[in-house]
């Protein structure tokens, strides 16, 4: 459904360290320098990018926005969360765990990256 997701960062190396850790915990490789102002994390399902804002203004986050990453197990969600906290992220909302939803149970964890972007790791539980 999505071709790419991009988040802004003023300190690309700080953000690269964070995203190398959280995306690495999900099995993705480290960020690839595309230019001096961006890193890309390619996959067969899309592209995730961290960029220095091209308008020259400070990076900021989307109020109400969340970027969700699919995980194939609750253990991957926990590893993602731990990697994020250990690399400059902030745990937010409830601790990682199962949440009931009308469309099925989910195992979720939430973080804010070093620039305040809200992230979620999600595993859909089987019945």
C-alpha cells in the first residue's frame, strides 16, 4: 500500500543509530547513505527514509501520526522496543503487550524516536 515513509532528523547519525537498532531487530539491514542529507532502509515491501528537512527548518513530528512496523512474533516486538530504548528512543503509552481489538488481538509496543516521531511495532495474534 505504501511506497515509502520519511521522517525528518536534524542529527542524521543519532537517528541512524536509533533506526539501525530498531529496524535491525526486525531483520532489516543498516541505513544506506543516499546523499549527505538522508539514509534509506530498503525492503521488498517499501522504503523507509530519515532525512534532514530540505526546507532548512528544524525537524519535527506529526501530531497524531504513528508509523507502524509489522513483526512476526511478540518476541520481535519486545526486541524492537528494547533496541529502541537502548538507542535513544523513549517508551510511551502502555508497556509492550497484548491489546484486545474488535478485529483481533494485537501485541503492541510504542516508542518515540530521538525527534519525537511516534512508532509502533505490531504482531497480529492468531486465534
